[in-house]
């Protein structure tokens, strides 16, 4: 299992893979990863991002969307939520695609169930290392707080970070939100 910070560093170093498999239910971290990926893929181009879910469309339609290449060969980002729910022939096609993806497309597979042991997960993890996007433990929330301060080119004393984590540490989103407010307040003075 790859740590999220290592995956993001790799993306920021322009080492972008054609397929990512996110496992965990922290929606903020899922979106954070996708945002970093978009910022690296679509530097000078318009963002071309599609959300696909087996609950809203049949598996064949999902595969057809992923396999479609336009005349201009433009870059596309596909986000497939709950890929383990794709069944039958489309599942086989999805696994085939993941083992031999289109170089102009990036596919992000998101499985909220960190403990999932479905046949899809067992198959995909044979050639793709999942990225952990589950809610971090308390000790890791301090690291996230420092990271968010660094994004503003700021540093904070340990006591400030401790206070933020203690009061807003029920989610990474809340920590990020409070640090955003603090940094905006500091910059406005």
C-alpha cells in the first residue's frame, strides 16, 4: 500500500501513472489527490475530467467512455467510483485496460472500502499498488497540519498545530479549513 504523500510527491515530480487505485473512505483525501493530479496533468489545457459510477451507468458504458479516444488525442482524466461493482465482461475489459492503459488517459479508481477483498481488488493489486486514502490516525494529523502550513509557505509552532489538531482533528478537511482561515487572516494583516 502506497502512502498518499509519496503518491503526491511522485505526481509533483511529473511521474504520472496512467492508472491509480485509491482505497479508503476519506473523501477530502480522495479529492485532494485528484486535485493534485489535475494540476499536474492539465497545466496548459482545459481540464477534461469525467466521473463514472456503476450505480448510475452500466459497465459497458463505463468501459466505452474510458476506451473512447477523440480525433485530437486530448488528455482525459476518468474517475471511476466503486470499480469493484463492475461485473461480467466489462470487469474483464476494465482489468485489461488497467494492465495496458491509453497513454493520453489517466484513470483513478476509488474504493471507499479500505478492507475490500473482492475479486476485483485481488486482481488489480497484482499489478497496481493501492494508495491509502483512509482517515489518518491522530499522529498523522500533525503531519497533515504541517503540510498545509507549508502550502502557504508558513511554519507553525508545535503548540499551534497541537491546538488545531485537538480542536479540529475529527477530519483532515476540518484541519485544512482552519489552517486556511488562519493563513488568510495572517496574510491580510
